[in-house]
C-alpha cells in the first residue's frame, strides 16, 4: 500500500511571504495543525500550530491586542516557519511513512513525488484509516488472538479449521512483537458465525494453538470471551 494512494491530496498551503496573521486565519478556517510553505511553488518549509503559538508568545510580541494584531500582519511566514521539513516520498509504503513520522516524533509530513514536487500530506489520521481498513474493524464479528508455533503450515491449519466451522474471514495479521522465539502471534477477525459456535471454536483451536483471547464485537456490550462464557 503506497503513500500516494492514502495521503491527503486536498492540501492547504501558504506562500513564504504571506503574513503570520494570514497563517493564523488559514489554520482556523481549514482546521489543520500543519500546512506546507511554498516559494514559487516549491516546498521550503512547514508551519504548524506550534510555530504559530511560539511566535504569538514571543518576547517581541506586545501585550496590547491591537499591537499584536498589527505585528502579526507584518511578520512574514518565513520568519516563523520550520524550514527544511521532513518529507515522505510518494512511492514509499504506508509502513515506511509510519516509521518516518514515529522516528521524527511528528504528526504529519509533506509528500513529494520523484521530481521533488509536493503532491500531498501524510498525517497520522491517514495511517489510522489504513489500520482500520487492514483490520476490518468496522466488520462486526469475533477477533481471535492466537499464539502458534512458527513453522510451515501452522497458519493454514488454523485457517482450515475455522473455515470448517463456517467462519468468513475479514482480516488476518501476524507479528513476532514481544513473542518468544519459535512462536508467532495471529490476530484473525471473522464474521457470520454465532456466539455458541465462536465459543466452541475456542476449545478446538486450543488443541493446535494457544488462544490468548477472543473479542466479541457483535454483542451490544463489547467484551472479551473465553471458553467458559455462556
């Protein structure tokens, strides 16, 4: 899944010579925390709500509100922006984009194509949309968290068993994060099965794997069930 497919393409930008007051107005009107700063169409920086707040409480800013409004209209964006911002190539994967945001401790970054042109912005909210899609969390059903041996055929054995019980699969994710050597964790979301079948399936799965928990998202009260639940 590429950044170009999931980035925000409706990007609000501001000219490097625009005033701070225009930046403040644009931030309020567009309800965004960060937008790119352009110089003759080229990305030269970003301005964030943090940049605006920092400029607003600067020692150079007067206390009188009228003076503050006047000064904000004379201060150019280039004086308060963050220059040389972190960027994300449009042909990066979502995972690579997430790593960039996380390692730099930022909420979003401009996206550039192979020619260096800005084509969008990738925010945490864009990545969260992908997470929701991949996990099919909107599909009501049961999520099984399983720990299995990390060997060939272990996953397919579980899939075949669940299919035998009429499960329809919404998503299947696997990870080695915080898992002992020789094992792996599976997170399988299924739907179109009844609660009694879902509970019976726990005991059957425990014969070939370790069922860590099962989340029932069908019930009006979301809850974690075990094989002893009725």
